């Protein structure tokens, strides 16, 4: 060739050197080879695209497995991937041995490997020899270490026996992979099959319930605790002539039976069977032994986890009621219990629905301190005690008082581990929707109104159960209107995810207000929105996001807009709240202001909201200062958005009617009615038989000017 002549094309140069070119994209699953590479693979000498399965069929199975490991290692180290590959014919004979060199890259966006490489024939071993087991090319030790790390991580994350078996079946060992697997267990003096892979359903029947003194490799492994390696059918037949006919029909060529040993005890055996001869070199035996040890540990962990889950399920079935198909006229009930992510996954949270002798029923939800077996045991005893006291016909305050005395008594049995419990007890009258609520250190209930507005309902309460045996538990009476839903829950639903009580309630309020659907769907939405799926549904480290037990009860008085059952017609949208402010509880004036702001959360004029809160505060303070009676607040919103009417009425037992005055600049009182005259659209004082009622009305202003024009 003269120096001024152009260089030949790359393809011509490679063909002259008997070197083929190939390209593999794992995203498409296609392997493209040029004419020379096709000839080296035993195909017609022309460019062709093969599927991965077609390309794999031309290679020795051991070498295919090695290629995958070498590619991953080369990408990690940024080097070339070089491997020797044996090309096979249809009779399982080696046609030639080729050397592949490639530069792999990994596309993170497509999550796929892309390789461009060359194939070149090498001289050994002699073509035409049987495809026996020979030394694996590449970096065997580094591939083995990487495989064992991956296998250990996968087995450690398996949570059940079936997951362990599935992980084991999918292991791709460096240089050799079994095509049939079986895991044997021991029950008494019999051999059992825990699971198998690579065989048809029912193929395990001759091997199940086999006596341990049978002349079978797995039985010998269990008896002696030593592995058995069989490199050929002849060796199997010579060593185990009685059971060889059972194994012959599977067509395997090599077998490894290894003991599954935990804490010095052989709990079973693992069989790995191969369709090609395996010499079981020391390196191969080391890999199999290590996998067997990890498999035994994983099966033990899975067995313990399954026993714990069975115990948890049994405790839950015993301690938590089944709501079942019970029907409460005009009402619907839904409940959920979600255990914490750790330990036995059982704790002290519980709920109950109790039929009462009066024809009413009671809803109970509570939380015993702790997330251990003792908490679960105390929870079960306390639940039974509450059910017994309620069934005797006691009122809510008496039920909680007796329950507190009961828990205090049984907690004294272990003075080094005293426990208490929070609880809400709600007696429900299905006919009227009246709720009598007694609370022991537990979060207040929340009400979702028919139009989606959510309010927390402050209720009187006492100490948690078990702290003071003589504690009192006052009762608060509320009314559940048609179409409204009450939520009572444990603090796990509120505080999971790093929230406190305030931010947690805001999160729940948003979920309740936005939900469209029936009560069961709402219960599921609340639980999923708080802690999401458990961690075994996600990739990465096992970190369960469930920080506390969760129990919740939903009670709906069926009506328009609630999505439950047969609806009752609501003639006009009504939003109402009631609250009692006693002379001894002036701090409840602030609670009343907060309740009113929540009731007016979507009112179009912020100025009108401030005016309403100011007038309410004046009315309640006037009752506390100028009378000796308690005040009853009723706030009600009627009408559609943009033309709503707010009516607030405060009733007391005082006989003196307020009268309008002209207070001086320095006067400390006398401005209440003046403010009413200035800020309210309408107001008045209505005498009652005993006492009086002061009321005012505001009409919604869409433009925010405060000058509403409501027409009755």
C-alpha cells in the first residue's frame, strides 16, 4: 500500500483480521452482529439482529452468566470488558472459543446498558470436545464477592418463606447457575419439602414425607450435617442406587446437596441441580456453602416473622371487634387499626362498638401507653372491662370512672412499670343524633359537616385512665346533624410524620374536606395519607414510616352529601355549632372564638369574620360578668355561598335585660350593644320564661365590603 492511498474501511480491516463487530442494547433487547461475527457464532455470514434469547442460545450457559457480571464490573471501574466465550452447536458441543472485548456504558435515563465490541477466535480448547466444565474466565473472585453481597442483601430483605424461595431461585451464580432448586425441611423423623423451583407442580410428591433413614442425598445431609456433591449421573447412581430412578427422569447432570444449619442445628437441606456437568471445584463449593448458610438464616428469620405475624393476627382478632354487617338505623360506622412498624406489630391502641341496653350504642377508642406485649395485654383487659361496664347501663362518666379504677388496680401489680391509657367514650342515640362524650386525656373528636367543613369539637375531659382511681370525667353533649361525620382517633393518626397535634389536625382537616366517597373509602384515605405504604413495597433500605399505632372510628349520620347508604333529604345547607361556657370556665370564651373562626373558614369577607368574633366575645363576656349563670352558644350558617346568613345566639338564665348606654371615653363597659348596632345587620334580645337570649345576624358580602344584602 502506498502512503498516499486512503486507509481501508473499518469493516474491511476487521474482516481481514477475522474479527467481528457486535452491538448490544439491553433497552431494546437486540444484539446486532456483522457478517464475520455471525460466522463466528455459527450463523450464516451476513449482518443480522438477534434477540437476547437467540444470542444466548449460541453461547455456553456458564459464559453467558459470566458476561453479565463482567459488564457490570467494567462499568463500575470504567474499564474494558474482556471475556472468553464458548460457542455451542445444537448437540451441546463446543464449536469454537472466541474472545470478546467491549466498552460498556450505562444510560441512567433509560436504565439500560449499551455495548459495542469485537469477537475474535482463539485456539483453545479443541473444537468438537464435549461442553464439559472448564475454568471460568474473567475475574472469578471479584465476581464471586459481588454475587455474594447481592445475594446476602436480597435474602436479608426477604420477609416470608415464599420471598426467600423466590430470591434463591433468581440467584445467578458467577460462572455456574443451577436450573433446579429444592429446599427440604424436617418434621419429626420425616423429610418435607418447603419449596422448589425448576420442576413441575406435583413433581415433588415422591420426595415429600420421606423418612430420614432413606437412601437419599437430602436425607443423608440432614442426618450427618455434611454436604453431598454429585458431579455426574453415574456417580449419583453408584452412590444412591435406590433413589436414583426418582431423580433420573429430571435429566440433570450434576447435583449439590448442602445442609441448612443455624446455631449448630441442621434444620434442613438445599438441593441445587444442573443440566450440565459441574466439577464442584473448591471455589464453587465455597460459593454454594456460603449461599446455603445465608439461605438457612433467611429461612429462620422468615419463619420467626411469620410466627410473629400469626401471633399479631391472633391478638388483633381477639382484642379488636369485627364491625361486620351490623346495621344502625340512619347511621354508618367504619373503623381501622394499623399497628406500628416494629416488634410484634401490636400495641395498646384499640376501638370498640358496644350495643347498650337502652337501644343506643357506644363508640370507644383508646390508647394504652407502650407498644409491647404488656400494652397489648392491658389493652385487652381494659377493653373487656369497658364493655362490661357499658353493658350494665352506666352513663359515659361512670363507665370511664370505673375503668380508671380498674386499670389503676391492675397496674399496681407491677410497680416498676405503671401504665395509663387515654380514651374517648361516645354514647350515640341513632334516632336523634345526640352524642354524650366523656374523654380521658384523649384528643377531641372532629366533625365533618354536610358541606365539607371540618371542626374540632372541644369536650370536657379528665385525667388518663389509671392515674387517679377517683378521677371524674364530665360529659359533653353534642348533636350530629344529618349528613355529618364524626372522627375519633388515636394520636398516631395525628402525629405520624413528625407532626404535632396542631399541624397534624390541619393535615387531617384537609383530607376530610377534600374527600369524595363513602365512609370506608374515607377511612382508607386517612390511613394511606398519613403513613403511606409500608416499606417492603418500596426499594432501598428497610425504613418503616409507621411511627405509632393508628386506630380510628368514623360515625356518619346519613344524609345528603355524606356518601353513605340511603340519604335523607336536607332541605337547605346548614352549618351549626353549639358550646356551653360555664361561670367556672372563662377560658372557654377563647375556645368559642376559635370555633367560630373555623365555622367561618370560607366566609368571603375577613372583616365580617373579625366582627362576628368580636361580637361573640362581647356577648359571652357580658354573661360571665353581669350574671351568675352559664352561657349557651348556638352559631348557625344557612344559605348558599355568596348569600349566606350567620346567626349567633347566646342564651343565659339571667333576668336582667341589657340596654343600650352611652359610655364615656374612659368607661370600662357599656359598649357591647353599641358595637352590635354598628357591626351587625340585625340584632335583638328575646326574653325567655327563665332568662333571655341575645342574638345578631351577619349577611355574607361577596365583594368583601361588609355590606351584605340578605333577603329572608
